[in-house]
């Protein structure tokens, strides 16, 4: 099975998670504000900068370290899938991903 942890897939997962958190009432604010709050929660949980999160949200984040952090915040470990994320926004099916420290 081929796993896809591309920037486009990360974008999709982030948007789905933020919408889910907003729709389930985790945040007692109007919908737009709830999505913003969910995005900020995900960003803080991952420990990435606002710019890194913005790039991920738009499907443009190619740097491996913040991508790994965001996938981990979403509950998906590239290392557990035996993937190493690369600088060009791709992944290799060999070795372990660097786990952010």
C-alpha cells in the first residue's frame, strides 16, 4: 500500500480536522471563529510557526520537519509508516522520519 503524506494531502487533513472540530462544537463561537480557533489549536499542538501553518493550510509546505510535526499533531506518524519526508514535499519509503525535538 502506498501512503500519501504530500503537502496536498496534509492540506486536506488539516482542513477536515479544523472543520470537524468546528462542527462538533468544540468551540462555542460562530462557525468562522470556530474554524480559526481550531486552526490555532492545531498549529500550537504541532509547534509550528504561523507561516509554516499557513503554507500547510494552502498545500505549499515542503519542508520536512514542520510537515512531520503537523502529521504527528493529526495523529499520523510518518516513522510508523516507515516514511521519511523529504525537502521537495515528497516522501521516501525507506528509513525513519526525523522526529522533531
